[in-house]
């Protein structure tokens, strides 16, 4: 299956280097050189993954990511050269699946792209209707990647859905933050396990009637999280 990657990068040398290595690895690529064009192209739905620089003319990568995520659940890999941007990506829950810092080795980029496409396929590929889960008024359909709480649809980001579905597939089993980070972000992902805490908090805000007293995702202090049934 041919995969098409959108590279949103205003520095031509870097964009062309990314393109060359990705195409040598069998991917098709297209390049956008500013945020507005990247958003326009990204929203066409023709791409399997987006490599998105943070610092872009016209519209920065944070805004592009947020707008893309409203419409699409494909993997988004953000590229940053500034340490403070990493805290923003972690803390604001922009919907990015991972980030990579400049300067980076092109082979690392290719490895990240392969890992996220593989993980996305695996999670999405569970998706016949027979794998739909329904537990205590929560319904998750991995084929359409839609979530419902008491028959009311809630909008989840890619990672929020993946995390919730994974926990629901393993009810009453406790997973540490390290285990969840490794399973869903990959052992080689940059970042730290605080990412898991941020996603759990946002999930609770969306699916729990009282996020301080959750019905679905419990915290076991010093141990991790579990989906309670």
C-alpha cells in the first residue's frame, strides 16, 4: 500500500531532506511551505501522516495541528527546534501523536513515521463491528473511531481514543504510566510519561460526569490507571 506523507516545513533544505529519505523508504510525499497551505492540504484527507514543523509562516504548527485534529485522526508528528515548544506540545493536548527535535537524523524521522503508521494501522485495524465495546454506557467503535457516552457522541483525539480503547480492552487491569506510554507512544518516543497524565485528565473531562470521581478510569496512586468495571 502506497502511503502519502505531508511535510509542512518552510526551510527548503530540511523539507527536501525529509522528502528524500521518506521517498527512499517507499513513501510518497508532498510539501507545504507555510502553515496556511499545510492546513489547506492537510484537510483534503489524502495523507496518511503529517510531519508538521512548529515555526511556520502565516500560521504556526500549533494552530495547524489543532485545526487538523478537529477534522482528522491521522498521526501528526511535530518538529521543533525549541525546548519551550516541547512543554507546549505536552501540556496543551494539541492532539499531536509525537514530536521530534531539530537537529535530528533523517533515519530517526523515518523510524518514527513507520512506527506511528504501524501503530495507527494496528489500532484502527481492530475495527470490524464485532470489536465494538460497550461498557457501563460507554460505547467505542474502533472501525469508525467514534465514542459515545450514554448514546451521546464525544469527540476524542487520536491518542485519547487509542488510550481509552486500550484500557477498555483490558478491564480491571492496572497499567503504569510507563507501560501506557510504551504501548501507545512507543518506547522510542521522545517525551515523558506526563503525557499520559495529560491525556487521562482530558479523557475524564470528556467522558465522566464527575471527573473528580471517575466512573471509568480509576487512578491507583503509586501504581497507575485501570478501566473499572
